C-alpha cells in the first residue's frame, strides 16, 4: 500500500475513509506568533551540560564552549525563543553564582542530586541565544530568591547606563546591555516553586513584577506563573487579583502523561498509543477551559496565554538516572507534537508563546547528544516541517474527520492547520493518528489561487519507530507526492500515523 523512494512518498488511493476541509482564506486575520514554536532548556540531566555546553577546552567542535552541531541544528528550525534556567531549577538558582571567574558550586536538589558547578550562567546563556539568533526567556527565582535579586538581574541584563549592576556586567566583559524582553516571574509556584496558594502567589507576583523595571526603550513582557494542568481556580484567582497592566502573559503547564503509570517511551502497543493521543487531545480541552476564564476577565485579550511547558513524559530509559528524565522519542511523539502545534496555531488569538519540554536529552527532546555525536528525533522533524507557520496568517478552516477507534473509544483521525506567509504561499499541516488506515482528505480551496502543490511527509514503519545513533534516519521526512489540485479542490491521501505539510 505504501511506496517511498527517490521520487518521494505516495500512497495508493482506494476505499480509504474520507475527511473534508474547507479553507476560508478571506477570513484570515490572526497571526501565528513564531514564539508558539519556542523551546525550554533546564539545568536537568544532560540538557545543558553535554547538550549545549561542553566547555572551552572540549575536543567537540564548539564556539565559546557551546556545541556547534547543536547550534546549527536549532538554527535550521528557526528557533524563536529559549526559556532558561528552569523549570524547578529556576526557583533554587541564584544568578550571581553564575557570573565571574569564581563560581560557587551547588546541589541540584530537584534533578538527581548532582553537583551544579555554575559554569553555564548568564553570560553563557546569552552567548548561546546570540549564536542561535533567538530570543531569551528568563525565569526568575520567586521560590527561594528575593525581590532585590530578580530586580538586579533585570538591571544587569538590560541597563546601559551607570549603575551597580551595569558596572558589574562590564567587569565581566560585557559593555552593552542585552535587552532581554521576556521574563517569567517564578515557576510552578503551586508546587516546586514554593507550594503557594494562588492568592499568596498573586500577591507575590505583584511585588516582584513591580521591581522588574523597564530600562531605555526595552519594555518587559512579564509572565505570571500559571496553573498546573486542570487547576482552573489558579487561573481564576490570578486573572482576578493581578492587574492586567502588570502582566503580559499567564503561563500554563500540562504534560501528556499518565502520572500513575507513565509507561515506556518505546515498548508499547496500540492500547498505550491510543491512550497517549487521547490524553494529548484532553490537554486541548483543558486549555480551552483556561482560556474561557481568561476571556471572562480579559475579553480584549491583553494577557497572552503562555504554554511554557508541554510534551510527553514517560518512564526514563532503563539504566539511566531517574532524575535526568531521559526518554526516547518515537513516531508517537511526533504525532503529539503535530496535534499540539496545529491546535496552538488555531488558538493564536490568545496563545502567543509555547515551549516544548525540553530541547536536548530530556523528556520530549528534539536532539540527543552522546559524546561528540548528535541525533535528531522525530519531534525535531516536526519543528522543521512546521517552521513555515512562523508569523504567518492563520487561515480559518472547518474540518470533518472520520474517527480512529480503539476498543469502545474514538478520536478524530485527522487534525489540520493552514496559514499564508508574507509571500502569499499557503501551507497546510495534516496529522493522521490512525496507525493503520490512510485517510482521503478533500479540501475546498475557497479564494485560493494556487495551482501547484508540493509537500513533505513524516511517517514510519511502526508506531514506536525511533532514531538511534546506530540508525539515525529511521524516521525522517521525505518528499510527498500524494496530493493534487483539481477544479479548485485539493485531494490528499494522508498515510497512516503520519504528518504531512503541503505548500500551495
């Protein structure tokens, strides 16, 4: 039924189930912020150390201690922002320990109890962002830090004049301020960031945010630490108790997992496959509920939803440190990424930033490293394919999809998103979660003038197929030839367990 080769991927059309999509190009108004495609990297396991940072004296090719291969790979996907230093680590991190030549060590109590030597600190992170060409997103310490500490960090990074922190920055070799815009005021303060109540955190946020100052023409985008999963009370209280002029964004964390039985990242059958995709779609319903609360308090949408931790979370790989959260990455994870990004595109009127967890070697990683070797995961390839949506205009669509059923439960088999870039090209991303059945999609192209369609597809032999250092190209995109335009309608045969991205 499948064919893949030098001329690309195609799939025979016969009596496949049918889906229909109608694009309404004329109704497109909202822009899909590139920051929805953001990333998150914490001092956790081998994300920072060994992932990005190998040190100045490493034999691994690097620039100022930062791996060249990783930088090249992330630049290729146009990484728009990078959130750091955590995560739970952020609320025990004291930034002054990570500047200068004499850096005290600390214990990373959240993640493995290992010694953190602070060799990767503020200057190294900002150098990484400059090499990547990306916007830094810095998460400050509310849990164990002080208002003064966060205020001074903002001044150190952003003030160009004469002041104690600007002068301290200059003594460490940086004359000009960096001008960091995006600031998270604490992380998971309902949990590892202090076990606070929503009411107490709202008051703390107001204190800390007051002293995060704007310097020069830089205007901070301040992100309040939002809810965990389905804690709608937390969102209600923050939207009610924090003046909206004081917060530009409200975060949300929700992982696709079964906390009581996380399961293996690679050893699973269709039952666990279906369960993960069902939970992924449940996340979407929860986000909608949080946004309903935000809409009630902020109908003009002045406060953005910032979905700054998301992704799959399984049991760690056998033989690895449980505190390092290393898991493999399969075609199932690529489908979760495709589904989630299609959904976030559709909600771009409120969602202005999102950050998958985490970029390298941790959770739903895009990149694995091992010594001097680097590996790209199926999730990486989704981000590569979907970069066409960055800062493009969302094209509203209506979708009718057949069901993918397992046991007595069913899910929509097809997910879709469409956008138009600044040059007028239209891009459509389609996800088929059915593991065995191709879907025939008919798409009415209202007001669409294009006559040529090209595409790429990501699929795999099995639902748990994944890339390894021994077999790094088992799951990679190939050219897709299963689409054609005829009499104003686009016909696409979307392979089973696949993500297809088309350009018209």
